[in-house]
């Protein structure tokens, strides 16, 4: 099979299987699996693939055609201009979560050390982006899903950040080794989809991504309730709690649920104008 034939085969089969961006996906699979730049697909269409290359492509095509997310098949996803390894057992980084990083960055100083907690760290993308933007910062990444934690470890290693991060398998917030009044920031993209809406998610998400990272309980707010209990204890005076949220339907409830020790500082809409981040701050003069 030549490169041009492989490209045609991928495009046609991806289209039949319902992949909307079949043309782009075909090229992404070719580049990744053959380890070539996109220009080579156009420059050397007559290049003959080896038997191993053809077999790898057909295997990847089978996985994608059966509904597995493209990023799992590629084994990587892009976030904050960086590459993160992903696969079964971890939520794929979403572009909206870059807003969480952007919002959280404002609470970490550039020229002095600080400590933050990423609660429900997933593949580690938000923590890694923050650590790379703040070279003096340290992070604790807490995650309940051991499979996700494995991906986070790989990604922190990949970006040279293991020396500034503690990865913690946490079953409940109380088991996280964080001292009282020690954090500048608690950042979190918790599961926030109401349980009853999980079955309506896109097939790729519903059938392949971990429900532990998606299902936020009956009203999607279970994790925020836990954060509201623990963040005021962990945060230093003037520290921030910055979270991703599911949309307008959660804003009002969260405003009411937040404890009086946290002051609402920001509500940030995403590019579709859906409320996507909220940030609270503990009182700068608080002694607790
Ligand atoms: N934004 C994700 C989705 O739409 C959900 C992530 C989450 O629950 N934190 O699938």
C-alpha cells in the first residue's frame, strides 16, 4: 500500500464510521503512526508502506472506527501548546480547561515560591501548564483514579516537572498531605456532569472516557461541596479556589453554596459564552 492509498483508505473508512473531520483525522493518524510531517504525505504519495506500518494503521483505524476517541488512538492530546500522553482511564484535556489555567495563573506569583493543589488532576495538564508558567511554584496533584494518576506521572516526567510535584492517590480530600493555611491556590476541574445526563453525552465520551472524571452526582455539584469544605482550611489568607464549572445552570447554585469565608472574585465565560470558571478568595486578613 502506498501513502496515497493509505490516506484514501483512512479517509473513506473514517467517513463511513461517522468521524466528522475524516480528512484531518486521516492525516493525523498517518503523521503519528508513520512519524512523518504532514508535508511528506503530499510530497511522497508513492512511498510504499512497510507491512508493520500498514498493520499499525489498520489497527488504529479499527479502534477509531469503533468509536474510540482520536486522542486515545493517537496516544496524545494538545493543551496549552504542550503535548500530553493520554489513553484509557484518563479524561482527554479540553480546550475550555485552558481558561481554568489562565484564570488560576493570576493567583500564583511569578517571582516567589508558592504551593498549589490540583484536585482531580487527571492527566496532569492543568498542573503542568501552571508549573511551567510559574517556575518557582510547587504542586500537589490529587487524583482518585489510579489509571489517571499513571498518565499524570508520565506527563509530569515528560515535561521535566516531577521534581516540583507530589502525585497523591486520594480517596477523599481529608487524606491529602496538605497543611492548614499552606496553599496559594486550589485549582480543580472536577467531574460536574449531573448523573442523569451522562447517558446523553457523545458516544466517544460516554463509552470511553472515565465516568469518575465526568459524573458529578445528582446535580453535578458533589465535588464542589467537598471543595467548599476543605479549600478554606488548606488555603492561606488571600488564597484562591479556582474551578471549572459545567455552565450557567451551576453558577447560581455555587454562589449560594460557597461558604462565607470565600469571596467570589470571578466568573469567566468560555469562547461559546458559557460560564466556565469561577474563582473565590479567602480574606487576605483572615487569621484562620
Ligand atoms: N467538559 C467535559 C465534557 O464536556 C466534562 C469535564 C468534567 O466533568 N470536568 O465532557
